[in-house]
């Protein structure tokens, strides 16, 4: 592997890396403290579009993890920035929560079900049949289909939950229209995160717990990648993939001295 530049910027996934099933991963608090003290740019990335960065910062603080809201980058923010660049001042019919609707409002979008430019599907715990029916009809009438992320399932204390990717598949089955997914593993989300942090891929690292989202996205964006084994990917699973992380560690506790 080619020699890489020293790490100057850190990007890290949230679920499975810093927290697991609602509790901090051992070492996460010390890792985040070291990042804050280092003065190096860092961002916590999540495909979850339910919460605003302020919400997530408060939720993490409740677990003892200090992450400023400006250091959180969500698929909702990436989606809003993408749509603003594609069609400034556009309109959208949105299925999602405050994290997504707030990001779109701040991007200058009007949310409407009257001939919208886009149907935007995000995460919610209360997908309604009526909303999905409306989305299907609007797409059939010509609205473009955007999805915040392709995750088919999400974690909960009770077990897995159907997530955005699964609901998107339902809409695709009914319309024949595939969505454009903005979140990981789309390198677009990674590039926008790097731009937001003022970072460069040659000296940045992506930490994640999933080979099929975090690691492939970081690799395709030109970053060093670190897989932690505190989430969905086990050590035995790594060899099944046609690409490899730069390194594999047990948890972020093993990275504190690298910051």
C-alpha cells in the first residue's frame, strides 16, 4: 500500500463506533476528548436523518460524549446540500423527521405535495401508508425520487428495524423508479463532509464499523480507512469483501494515541 500522509483530519461513523445500542463504546469519551484537544478537524457522520445536529449533540451529551453540533454531519444535511446545488429554491414532498425537514428548510426549499420537484424519503419511526401512497403517485406524475440513505435496516434495543432502503424498495416496486441515494456509501456524502471540515482526503481517515458503507465510502473518497469491531462487521467478515480497510482495530480505544 502506498505511503500515506500523516492524519490531519478525522471522520467517524457514530452508531457502532462511538455508541452501540444507545450506550457509549468504551474508549469513545477519551477518543473524542483527544480529538477536541488536538485542534484537528473532525466530523461525526451518520446516515440517520431523523435528528438535527443539535438534537444529536444533546443526545450524545446525555451519554457523556461531547460532540459540538458543528462537528456532526448527517445524510439529511448532505441531501439538502445536494438538492440546493441541483435545483436552488426547489420544492419537495418529504417523508421524514425534523432532521430532514429542517435541513431542507435551511437550504431554501419549500415543502409541498403540490407538483413538487422531488420526493425525498428519509428515516422515520412512523412511516404511514397514506404518505407512501402520496409519494408513489407524485413520482408517477414526474417527481424525481431522492433517498437520504440506502440502509435497509437500523438498530434498536428490541432488534433490527426496517429503514430507509427497505421503504425505498417498496416505492420502487410500485413505481419502477430507482431513487438516488445521497448518504453513505455514496462518495458524495464523504466529499461534502471533507469540504465541510476543510479537510483533504490524502490526510484524512474514515472510521467505521461497516465494510459495505463506511469503509467502501472512505476508500472511494481517497481516505485512509479504519474498521472497528464494535458494530456490525466482525473480523471474520473482512475477507469476504473485495476491498480492505487500511487497518482493523478492536475499538476506538485503540486509536486514542494516534490522534
